[in-house]
């Protein structure tokens, strides 16, 4: 049964959000712990670990637009994007387990295995996740419904972040510790993720009308759909800046908590509080977004995040204060995440109006290029920075190292978050303009 081109049933939205829960079990576990796993479990130097992590993400960034274009050109009885969820789920899970497979390798063979496994994982992640992202624009043309889809997706993502943050290290210890423990956790997360990704395949429906558009637009036509799309590039730039901020803060938390606060058992709760606050505040931000609009929610969330960064900088390193300020940062971050992914699908119609080509895959491919490039480069730079400031794994750090770590964790993210907000100030699409675009495109098709 074909869904309405505007409204989406509750069950379908819930399943779509659970899909991001599945994908985020991979992505957020890697984001939170993989650099730490490379340095403190495998024993790689921070610089090498940073380049292994960052290099695979840069490859992911390059491959994402290609995969987005492939999905955009796909035609099947299941639609453009859904079949890739079916084809990609199991290979993605197997490649994830390979990242953590225990071996006796050391030195160069260990580094080569880490590089190969990570690149393979990022490749299959793009194969499944790029089509999933594109579904948010293909399932409905209504701006409000897209905001609702983004909210369900963000709740699923943040809930996975809570699981990853609170339980990963505990499960690792309970299931053998070290490399073996991480491998067992990878197996558990993989089974859960595959089930949820296949749930999205089974329940999602694509309703976008391609009448009047090329049956299989070429890469040149898809690029034309984004080349002059100024709102899209503003969101791309904001995403790039925002993810750099996130890398420097989130990936620094395990090191800061373990060596600065001297409470390694607080790593999971710290990451968990951040993720939990994002999760529980998404419904609140959804309501606020209906009144203030998507752009204003982004700017409001940024202001709250900047206040949290400043408070962390000036506050004493005490556990209750630290966790409270992480919750405040999570509140601001929730608004930023939700509004970003709610604004992005609305740029699809502007690109279609300007170029005559509907290119969800290209839109999300290019934005993922910005996202993954920023994540990869930032991770590599962070690894080099940790080496430069004198970080050494599993030993007490010098006072100078801890001071620099604090600067890297707080000041750098605050600067990049401010730059991201500067781009979003100029984002022009609101609910009224998007509604006019949808009606104009419908008239053009007729």
C-alpha cells in the first residue's frame, strides 16, 4: 500500500528512527571508543591511531557521494533506496566485527590490519547508510513530516549513543576484557543492528514523484542539482564545522576523565549523560521547532552549548559539576543536531526547482562528504595533537599535557561551533518557502 505523499504513519516513523539506532551502534561506538581502542588496547601510538581512524573516514567521505549517486540512479520494485538496506546490512555487520577481531599481530601487520578492516567497514557503512539517509527526503515532501522523521531519527541515534556510552566498556570487561571483550561486544551490536536495518527495509515507503525527470539522472545532472543550491552548501559548511567540534570534545572525554579527573570508571557515565540528555530533549526541541523554526532552534542550541563550554572551562574538576555541565551541553547539542537534519531534506526541493533533477542521493552524498571529511581530518589532527602535547597511554600525564588537553577539549570545539552558527544565520528556507516550492513543483509536473 502506497503511503500518502505528506503524512507518514506512526509505526513507519518509529521503525525509521530505530534504523538509526542500529546504524549508530556502529557509528557512535566507533566515534566514542575506536581511537581509545587503538591507543589503549592495541597499543598504537596516538599519531598512528589518529591517521588510521582519520584515513578510513576520509575514504568514506570520498565514497559517500559516489554511493549516493549510485542509489539515486537505482530503480527496483522496492524503490531507489530501500534495496540497499537489504543488500548492505549483513556485509556491514561482518566488516564491523573484523575491526575488532583478536589477532596476535603486532607492529606493521597490526597497523595494516587495522587500516584494511576500518576501510572495509566504512565502505559498507556508506553502502547502507547513504540510502537510509536519502529515505528521509523520499518518504515525504512535507517539511513538518520531515522534521518529525528527523526527530525520530535523532532519538534513535541518541538512544544508541546512550547504550554505547553506558554499556560498552562494562560489556567489554564482562565478556573477557581487552581485544576479546571488544570483539564480543561487536558481535552483539552487529546482530541488533542488522535486525533494525532490515526493519526499515520492510516498513519504509518511497513516495517522491519523478514525473518529468530523467529516469536515471547522470552524475553531471545530479551535481547540477546541488551546485547552485546555496542553502544546501550552508548546511554542509555548518555540518563540517559542527563535527570538527564534536570530534575534539567527544574523543577527548575518555582521556580527560581517565587522566585529568583520575576517574576512569567515569568514562562511560560521562559519555552516557551527554547522549542521554540529547535523547530526552529531542521531543522538547521538536515542539520548540514548530514555533521558532529550524534555523532558530539551531542558533538557540548553539548558544546553550557555548554557555556549557564556558562553564566547563571555569568550573572546578568535580564529578557532580562535570556531569551537570555535560547535561547542559547535551541540551544544546540536541537542538543543533535535530535542526540540522531537519533543514537538510528541504534543500532537495530547491535543487529540483533550480535544475529539474530530484537528487536526494547526491544531496546526502555531498553532505556526508563534508561530515566524514571533517571527522576524519579532525581525528587525525587530534591524534597528532595528543602526540605533540606529550600524551602517553596508561601512565600518569604531565601537568602541561593535561592543560593542553583541556584547551583542546573545550576551546577548539567552542570556536568551531560558533563558526557553524555563522553559516546557519544565512539559511533562508522556512516552512512557508518550502511549502511554495512543493506546490510549484507539483504544478510543473502536471
